[in-house]
């Protein structure tokens, strides 16, 4: 799932996770914090205090929830995928990482975002916000394009992912 900030990545990701869950698939997600700086953490919690004291990583578990925080870690996307394998998912969904070589769903909010077509590779599906984007997208690419609020497109994508999962069993 790639696109510029506020293009709807998280919204579409949530819908896709729900559709995959409804099809019986478990997912894990990896999100790139592309806004600069470190992602926010809850200050003054024990795990954050452990990190502040010098721990490299801290895990908190309770009532079936596990939270992992790590500090001073520059892990590659591949390292993060290997870490998520612990949870034995059917599907890995990745938000961000525009320039990594994995299949992508590109979100296009406006005409300025069309520049991503030349910058991002391995685009498999495009979702767009404005109806005026349909024609330029169809002229510039042969990639399947859908309006962002098309729930049928989300279901079709989830079904396609499930077929790929079953084919790899």
C-alpha cells in the first residue's frame, strides 16, 4: 500500500484487513513511519522507561496482547518481515516503503500524485479519489484502476490475495 501522505493508505489497509479476515485469512502489518522522526510511544509506561534506561527492546504482554518496542534499530523491510513470521500469518500487508520491490497498491489522491507512476515500480492495482483521474490513469497505464470508495474493489483484491495464498500452500 503506497501513496503520498493523506492518500488513504491506512483507510484502505483497514478495509482490506477486514475483508481478508472475513475470508478466513490472518494478516500482519508493517507500516513505515514516513513523516520524519520516531513514531510516537506512550511516555512513562514501564516499557518506555526500560528503553530510556538503555534496553534495546522491550516486550509487554497481557491478556493476549503483545507490544514490542525497540530502540536504535535500523532494520530492513526484509528483517521486519522475518520478525512478523513469528505470528504465522497468511498474509503480510505493508504500508509505505514506496521504493521496495514488492507488489503494490498505489493510492492517488489528486493529479499531482500521478507523478508516482514514474517513480514507483511493481504497481499491481491503483485506487484513485477523484473521478477526473480515471482518464489520465487509463491513458498512462494498463494497471487496473478503481475508485477509492469502491468496496467491490476491496473484496476483489482480498479474493485475489486469498487465491494467491491458496496457490502457495
